[in-house]
C-alpha cells in the first residue's frame, strides 16, 4: 500500500489519545465495502458546505453525492460499520473549474465533505469525532452481501434514514492503492484528514438501475431530499476486501461567516464523557416505510 514512510515506521508502536489506546498505525484489514456516486444539484449542495473555502466539485454543471459503506471487520478499535454520506468538493478561496479537480487533486484540494457519518460503536464516535473531527454518531447499521446485490441500511431513532443497494458489478478492476481526503466540520473548524487504502473492486459505470438510494423521513437526512439526486448512479463499486490506514496527521482552519455566529457549534462536550464501548445497537428494520429517490 502506498502510505507515507513515516506511517510505515510506526508499526509496532502504541499511542494513548483521549483515553483511547491505539496500536499504530491506525489501520483496518479484511473489510468489505460498497460505493455509489450520484449526481446532485451543485448550487443546493453548496448550501450544505460550511464556511467560504469548501466548494462543490462540478462534473459539468452537476455536483456529486458519494455514498461509501465499510464493514470494518479488523481494526485497532474493533469491529464496526461506517456509513458515509459525502459531497465531492474542492478547497480554496474560489470555486474550481469543472472536471479539472479530478485530474489535479492536490492542487485543488479535491476530496469529499463528509455530511453525515453514522457508525456502530461508541469508541469509533469518540475517536473519529474527538480526534479527526468527523461527524460520527452511533446508529443502527447493517451490511448485507447477497448473491446479486450488496446493501446497507441506516436507521436513526428507530426510523429509516438512508438505504443504499447496488447490484453486484460484473467487471473486476486491477488492484488499486490510493489516498483520499475527508473534510469535516467540528468545534467551529474545518478539519482535513487523510486516508490510504487498497482493494480490488468490481465496478459499474453509467449503468441504469445499478443502484437504488432510498431516503427515509428522519429529520436528520431531510436536507438530502433537496439535492435533486439522480435516480441512477454514475458509478458503483463493491470491494470484497479492503485494507486501509488513517493518517494521524490532520489540518484544520477556523470556519467563518459574514456575521458573528449566534449559536455555539458542536464541541468537545459531545465526546469528552463518551466511553470505549464496542457494542452495537440492534440492526435496522428493513421493513421501514421508504421514500425512494
């Protein structure tokens, strides 16, 4: 895996951060994953991005919604599922031109703004949010691999939030090893973190009906209904197995507004008293009422 040499040199070392013991580097293995990318209204997506330096990545005149679910089976903090809902983005003082940020990712700060990130365990919330600023919270999640499909459902407060189902793609790519950038907001700051991963995915491009995204009526995902999400995805992928390393280096900037903020953003009070629990909530109810997008 193409990970920085500094991280490779951490193997066999240990850390204790915010009461969480880590065997370094922070890594995962043997973990299946699915991904689906849909087009969205870029202007409406802009309203969900914080501050004035994160901008929607534009594919011509449309933005991109990125759904990624990983069934983490072997990590340094135990097993859990992670359901990422993100908007592809760039970082800079001005919006980037269409398409080019896909080629010159470092120059344009190309990555994804993680809008919502439910996970299965409390320890994942405590570490992911408290250290890297990720919008993690505990929710009911599942990850089902079936003969013809792979799916995951996310329930919150006993109600359907989001469900993603992809048809199992038939074309298997060569093994890939790459890095990714996540932007998140926490404590009134924009947080930027880095992940390095590898896997050999089965992929589908521009295939009608290759994925179904279902949004429930939970208030926590209501804003997604306004994004004009495309019915069919641009891309789907199923990774039978992935491995990855989360970089312990991250960056952050103050978020700003044209007017003094009146409400304090979510801060460390939301994580400081969390424990290190690894138990999962009950699985989601697949019989939930649904609103299909």
